[in-house]
């Protein structure tokens, strides 16, 4: 019976009830797993008992009990061991730890999975009830907690600490450090002991002054220090800092706490003046919340985190003793906590960059310390010294710091189809900044990882995840942070809404490249390599901070590829479309589409600062062409193909269609997060009439998909209106020229809103056709004689490089604007024969099939059976040839 259950297709509902929240997270269908033998199955339920046998009828109550029972039978497994979690709330009061003793053995897995159609919730928070009106829109409730509270969730929405932004009047007092006085005191120096403010700006604080935090920001990051006391000095209010944390934060070489300028004060009742803010009085153990006008606090469901930083902690004991072969599937984890870094009782958060914490008073550039003064923020899931770990179709949300963190020596592991949202720092972290070299630990050099523990994270697949709203507390964190990684495959993900970068990949800048000016001349770092960022969507990134891009890289990363990504929504300002920053090398950036604000500083920041080299930036598309530098060493930097109105040629449009989560994971995206019509048509495209356009399937055959003029309410197929089945992955463009919107009609005839994107049917419009291998454009050479050769030439504004692609049944005709002649196979059938031009004849020599090849197309002549080929000829005026089918890029063409 159990095997029958296991072998059936399972459907895991991710309706995050969030206890009594009744908030719909979404229904995710899990495909049937590959059949595997099952050694044992156990069951857990919030209503169970750890004295039970763990059966469906008598389930355990906790994961810890199931884990401990599994330990007794996993020594020599004969099949998978499956632990089924029934739906409901599982309070988590401390980290749930998994070690090498909890591993799957003999190639089998231990699987912790949601029971079919139910949602188990590992909840590190406590519910806050008994709300009463305090004053006006401020309500209050009791919470049994003795320390500061940094987060609160009201009806599944994050509330923020009460804040007030003021101007600092400068430094107050001095705090002195002597090198060696404590483990954190790496150098001698002095910093401000506090800051001064206007009495009218900074009000008197009645209680819990040591819970106040002050945040400042630089161009690309933020820094936070704690306050120990608020007092008055003459005409100034003075906030005395918690030390030594504030000294560490101020003394850092870069990204440090700014004593002057704008200061964001946080976490005092006196700042509570805006809907969505809260303040927790630890003395009276009372939460005060300023409610929104739409909220009813007598019925609202409210949770507070409960001092649990990490829910799942998977860690082996060494590089040779891993925790391995464990799966977590269909589980919701939420409400982790973090009260900032703590050094000698002082709380703060500072690092030059990223989801890191500086742990020492060290004033030099952090490269000088080989990053040994840095560590990661905690994740709600932490994984280290592990392999074969799979996190699949889980929901991760409401974290105090990071989401899923693969820290050290994680191998052959996968993050697949997870929904990760409302994350304090990075949604996903891979690696550690101290992995610049492996095995360099000594007893005196302050390296975090001993030789037996340290190894780079390798062979990590992060695919089909939807990451929404990250770095909400620590804005300088990328949604995905990758440090020194080997074979990280980041593919088919969606990253939406970030204050800084979408993904930051690499570390070390140029400072560990082994050159004479580097930290270790002659010993370059080699740990980062073979990475891929491909087929992802980046939506509304770089929304708050600056000096970055949706995709940001650092350091040498041989054999790394960034391709086929669709980027949308970078605002104007000191921001970029792509940013290979200092030391970036051996990286190929190709076939990406950038729909960004034309007011960005650079489409590509390829400046020559920081020893960048061996970069390839080719065959990319954008609505604005701003390249900062074309002349990096050993690099090929080309202009982007520019379409200022964001209406793309088919090759660029196909990048958008194929980017983001794949069809089997579409429930992560629609309908709750992206309107269905915008999922189906993710970008705008221009085509000729009747051309087939790739679209995304709705997944519902009862629906129909229409292309029709904007505002259409009555749908009839015709020259200006086309239809496709709801399961279709392509639709024909209307024959009549004009702009068309996409609509989805359900079985009852209900019409969706029209798509944001459009299909533009061009009549007599012209395109340019560029060879992917030679980089030259097909050119009619202004020769009007029948039989004249078609040639190639570098980009120009000449009409000789402009062509119309006309439909002829299932074939296309390619006509030169200047010569008026059609591209013609000339009945030549030998490999390498020239391709000519001829006046219209109706001959099959002028008929070509246009085949999609990734983001490019290939043209096959109907008569000769040969493909249009650039022949590897790179000189202006070289002839375009024909060749039998090959995989060569000489046969791949870009329509621009």
C-alpha cells in the first residue's frame, strides 16, 4: 500500500495557510518522482506524539523524533526512507540539526516531504494575540520576550521598526582601541564614541535606549550600529554608541558607518508615527503597532520571531565526513530571527559589501586580511560539509537575515523550484569570502575553516526558483550571493524586487590575481570557475542603492558564461545594465536582453579600473547603448543591438520567452504573481504578418489565446485577429500591419486584461541580418544585376544592409532594400558555393525556411537544401556562401 502511494503522482499544495492566516501562497504540482525502492515511511503531525510509532494513524509530533528514529535504520539502506509531514504548524524553538549520522546511504535518500495536498509549516515565530487600542491608530499587545525585536508580521506582511531620519551634527567623544586588548582588536586606533543631533530632530527617549539602532548608507551598502545611551550635551542630543561594535563599523576601510550626513534612527516608541511601523518595549513586554487603515487588529493574525536564527542546520564534521543525500520538499519555513552581530555585548552590522559581517577592528583594506575579518549572516537554512542535498518546492519567507545558505564544502546539491520571499538579506548564499585559498588555515592566522573542514562549494544547481523581495533589512545584500564557487549553475530563476544587485558572483576583486601588486604575488586564486548565469529573469532590481547591476561579477572566473537572461526594470541613476567589476576575467556575456531605463549610467560598465581582462560581451540587446570602454585587455566588447522602444526582434524576444522558470514550475509565477497574459507574452516583438511567434503555454487547454487590437472585447479570427489553444507554445501574428495585444479567454468567455507587451506586425519594414561567427552584416553591395553575389560588411546605415523578410507559405523570401533583389540559392548545391541575388521569380531558389537556433536563426534554401553560411569570412565585402547542415555558428544569424 505504501509503495502504491509513493509511486503515484503527488501533488504538494503550497497553500501557506500560515496557521490561520488563510493567505494563499499558491498550488504547486509536483511531478511523479522517478521510481525508487522504499525502505520505510514515517509520519509526523502537529497533533501527534513522539511516543507514537510514527505511522499514518499514530504519527510523531516533531521532525527531531523522526530524525532520531531514522538514525537507527539508515546505516545500510536498501531504499529511500520517507518522512511525511502532515499539514499545520510546527513550532520551532531551536535549530533542527542534521549531521552525517542523518545521511542517506548506499545511494538512497532520506526524504522529508509534505504529505500530499497539505502544507507543513516550520514556524520559528510566536503568535501575538490580545490586541487592544492604545492611542488612535496605535494598538498594543503583550509578548513574552526579554530582548530587542527587529521584525513583526501582520496578516503575512512585514512591519518595520519605528524610524525617523535626521541629520547628524557630527562626532561626539572618543573610543580608543589598543591592538591585542581583545580578540576583535586587530589594530590600534580611535573612533567616535557617539553622534550629536539637534534636540528638535532627535526626541528624548523614555526607555530602552539600548535598543535604538542607527543606519547609514554609502553608494552600495548600509551599516548599522547600536546605541547604549541617549543623553544631552549643551544644545545637542547625543547618542552614545554600543562599543566596540560601533568602532568596528566606523573603522572599516570601506562601506563603513558614516558619522556625518543622514542617519536613520530606528526602534523607539518616540519614532512610531507611520502605518506599518512597530515598537517593542522589552521592559513592559509590550508591542505597539501603528496599523494601516484597512487592518482590523481584533481579527489580524500577527507573528513575531522568537530568537531562532536557523531552522534547518545541515552540517557534516569534515570534508571526509559529510551529511548527505537528504531531501526537503514542499515545506514552508518562516519567521527566523537575528539581532545583528554581537561583539563583546555590542550589536552592529557592517561590511564593505554583501551579506557579510565585519567581526574585527581592522582599518586596512579588507583584502589585506584575506577576508578573515568577515563572516556570513545566518540563514534560515544553513548547509556545510554536505553533498547530495536537495531543497525542492519549499517556501522560505520572513527571515531575520539570509534565506538558504550553502556555506562551505557543499557538493552536488540542488535548490529547485523554491519560492523565497521577504528575506532580510540574501535569499540564497553560496560559498564564503575566505575561500580565496583552500587549506590555508594555521593556528595563528585567524582563518575560519580548518584544513579538515574547508573546501569550495562545487556542482551546485539553483534552478527554477522564484525570489521575490530580498535584502529588505540589509539593502547591500544581493538577492543571490556567490563567493568563490566552482560549477554553480544558476538557471531559469526569477529574481524580482531587490534594492541592490540581483546576483553577485565572485569575490577577491583583482587583489588575488597573483600579479606583483596583488596580496600574494605568484599565487593567484583559482577557486572560482565554470559558473553559469543563464536563462533567468531579473525584474525591478537595483531599486534603492547604486553602483551595481542586476548581474554583478568580481574576480577571475575561468569558463564562466552569462547568457540568455532577460533583464527588466533597472531605474535611472548611477546604475548599470551589466557590471563586471574589478578583476572580472574569463567571462563570456552573450545573448542577453536588457530592458532598462535609458537614464542608467552604463548599459555595460566595462571601465578599465581594477584589472579587468579576457571578457567577451557580444550579441546582446538593449534599449540603450552605453558602453563605458571597448578596449580591455584580451577582450571583445561590442555594442548592443539597440531597440529604444523595447520592441524586440524575434531573436531577442525568444530570450525573454525562454528566460525564467520552466513550464513545469509555472505555478510559482502565475496567476498570483504575474497576470497570465503577461506570463504568456513576456516581452514585445516585431514580426512580419502571419509569422509564428513563440509564447508560453497557459497550461489549460480550455482557455484560448488571442492576438487582437488593444481594447478588443469581441473576438473573431481574421486578418487582424489570431487565436491559439491555451496549451499552445506559438501563435501566428495577424496579417494586417499594426500593434496587437495578447488576451486570454477562459472556457466561460471571460476576457483577461490585455497584455502589457505587444506584437508589432510590420508591413514593409526592414531588418539587418548579422552573422554570429563573422560579426558582419549581410549586404546587397548595391549591385542590381541578376546573379550578383550577396556579401558581408561591418555595420553601416546603408540601405544595402536592410532586408525585408516576407512570408511565402511556410517559407520566407529575403529582399534587399537597396538592390530590390531577392536572396537566391542559384541552384548551386556544392558546399561553399556563393549565394546570389535575383529579381523576384517565384522559384524555390528564393524560398528559405527560417529555423530558430537558440537566440539566433538559420536559413535553409528550399531548392539547394543548403544553409546560408558566413564561411568564416571576416573581411568587408566577403561573399556569403551555402553549406550543408552543421553546428557551426557560421550558419547562425541574428535578425536586428
